[in-house]
């Protein structure tokens, strides 16, 4: 089993593709059909393109505060590709590429960052929970869903995402511990992008790596190269198989790097070491996966340019639709918060209307 071979206590990291897209161990390379490989890369590329456009929209004052995903596409798509349609996905707030792979429409994701709560109301058939900004609270939600799946004897797994900073929160411990104690079909993925806003990973925990936290819960943990979609895929496949057999949860640490700001309200140059950043750019997940597909004769530089243009045009088209239809009625912001609106909130509504709110 991979979770035994790559023991986090020995500080080993699972990797299939190196930064240049070369397979480091042929025995580890997963057997994924060509169609799926292309879908994985195209979703990563769409995520990167839509992310770039979202940053531009926000800087133009056309979108609210946004949390970029640049550099973390493999840590998301590699997991999503290993899941079945019946499996649940419980995001934090930086999982756009995974949500796209799971079937969430880009328009809905843009709506969310535009400030329209319809963006958080996913089609029930997708089995995606709402985007969760409160740190680590979603881990308890995931444990609850996995518990329900076990009680109902359903063949489904719940995957939850959390950031490296989220592992310092009590709800991370409560949710993962609950999942372990009750042997639930649950996978927790730590997107270790090295920073909790401006707080570096070294200040989050004295542990050798974050996957070692699994030891305390009595479950398997594994450190994975989060810039390698194939490594993320096989780690998730194994964790899913364990869960469906009734062997309980797995903790996966995806070691990656946030190439953008925490959100558009953040300036990472204040706290980020420029040398580390430049090094991280050479490990970009899209660079290695693109080269892997080119070597397999499944992709080309020309195809890449075509797709980037296609996805750029598509992102612009979708956001135009959001701008044309995405504004909510002012009363909707106030009417559904309280059974009876308190006087001071009513005053806020009236002031907003006087300023021209609709």
C-alpha cells in the first residue's frame, strides 16, 4: 500500500512526475485512459485561465474579493479525477479547479465571487457542499456526511479540503478525529500551499510534516507532491478504496505553493521570499503535466495556445452573463436574515436605498 510505503514519519513524499514532466518511477505511473488525462489537463488549464481572468475582473472593480488558485490546480484536479459521481465533495474556498472537474459551472463559481449566493447553490446531483470561508468548519460537515453514508450503507466517499493553516484549528481536529473513531468513509486533503495568509507553514506546526497528524488519530497519512496530478490521483484512489472497504479515513497532505496572493486583498511580496517564489514557479503543475502529455503524443504547444484562447474567450463570455444577470435585489440582502428585522438593520436598508441601492 502506498500509505505504508510513503510513511510520513520517514518524511517521504509520493511523486510520479518530476518538475520537468518525467516519470520518476514507472511502477507508480497510474493507468489512466487518454480521454481522462486530457480532461484533467484541460480542466487545470481552464482553472488557470478563469483564475487569471477573475483577478483581472477584481482589479477592475467588477468582482468582489477573490481567492486565487494559481499553482494549486494539480492538488485539486488529481483528487477530483479519482472520485466517482456518487462521492461527496466538501470544499474550503480555494478549490475552483476541483469544482470545475466535478461538474460545477464556471458561471456559478463566478457568481459566488460576484457576491451572489446563487453561486453557492450547487445542483444536488453534483454532491458538492457550499463554499466554506470559516476556517476548517467544513471538516465537521464532511464527517457528518460520511457518518450518514456509513449508517445508510451507501457506497460513497466524502472528500474534504482544508489549508495548512486550517490544521491548527480545533474543528480540523474534531472532524478528523470523529471520522477516525467511527471509521468513516472520509478523505481529508490538506492543501499545504506554505502560507496561512501571511503566516508560513513553519509557524503553523512543529511537526515534520502535516500528514504526521494522522498518527495521532490512528489513521493512514501520506505526503504527496501536490504539483503532481498523477501522484494526487493514485493517493486518492487508494484512500477511496480503503474507505469503501470499511477501513476508514485517510489524511493526504498535498505539498504545493501558492503562486498568487491569499486573496485579492493581500500583498504576498511583503512576506514571501522571492527566491522561494522563483523556485516554486519552476515546479508549476501545468508545466509538468503539459510536458507529460506532449511526451505521450496527446498534446502540443499549438493545442495549448488554442485552448488558452478558447478558455479566455469562454471566461469573458461567462462573466459578461454574470454581470448582466448577477445583481440581486437589495431587499433580498436584508429580508432573509431575521424573522423580524431589527430597527438598526432596517435603518441600514433605508440608507442603502437612499444612496441608490435597488
